C-alpha cells in the first residue's frame, strides 16, 4: 500500500518546496485526486487528512454494517468517523468527556452517546466490535478493555 | 469490547500501548495500527461522501496573516467546530 511504501515521500518531511501556495504546479497525476463536481474545495481539504485517517480504519479492516462501532472523541476526526460509520450502516456509539456535544453527535448519526467523565465502567453500554480512538490524549483503556466490560 | 473486536488508535502517539495484555489475549482483541488511507481508498471516500452527503463541519478564514492568527486562537480556545480551513482569497 502506498502509505506504507518504504520509499514514500511524505507531506511535511519531504519535498518542502512542493508548490502548495503557487498558482500552478507540476505533479504526478497518479498522486492526485479529481474532486467530484459536487464537492467544495474547503470540504475536500479536511477529508484529505482527518477524513482519510478514519476512512482508512473503517474501510480496510472488515468493518461490517452489523457492527457496533465506538468513536472516542468528537472532533476533527471523530465527527467524520461518526458520519462514515453511520452511513455505512453501523450502530455508532459516540464517547465524549461531557454532554456538551451530544446533540451534534446524534445529528452526525450516532445511535448512542456516552459522557465518560466520572464513569467507572461501561457495564450499561452494549459491547462493541470496533473502537476508534480519535482523541489527542489516550483514553482510560481499562474502562473499554476490562474484566467488567470486555 | 466484544470478543475478536478491534481497537484503532488513530492519533499520533509516541508512548507504549496502554492496553492490558491479558484482556487482549483472553478476549481475542486486536489493536490495529492505521495511518491515513491509500490512494484507492481516498478515491472511494470522495465518492462515498458525495453519495451519502457526508461533509466535514468547517469554520473558514481567509488565507492571510489575520486569518491564520484568528484560526489558531479558535483552535487554542477549544472552539473549533470541527476543522478550520484557510480559503485563498
């Protein structure tokens, strides 16, 4: 796969004069994407990084429409993960620190919302097949992978 | 997690995995690394977004000094919903 190619040249660490701010640039067409006419450029931008990250997880490892998919963190990655998994047909359980993003998470397609602050375990939550960690800090894994819950 | 379930740690992390080994073993869980998506999958993602009307929720600023500063302030204040985009004027 190209993202794991040993000779890959990555954004930021290679070819820093790549021409992002230029009016024109010459690039290998194999490394470019033609955006659909229906898609605005400003929406395509976040899809190229945060979108690709969560799509990569949801599309390459046998996630099924019948799966329960947990998404920890509702931010740049998480809000797209919820939409993708929901539209793929999955049940989506959104985990956030507080209740503040509940309405937005449900609007993105979450079927359940869990505010984790102060929670000791997840006994009351149905178990999950997939769990995407999209928070900048690592969650308390013992809550998700524990004697009581796993 | 259900037996055989998979955990995807998607954000940048330099430390060791904090998941206890015993539960991985006794429940047959997986920790699946994943970085971005290959080009083929990005093309599929773009198609999927159009088919299912998936859009990132964005806040936009003009691509100039003030735009960058205002966007970074919003990010630092924890008020970005959910991606900031600098638009070329």
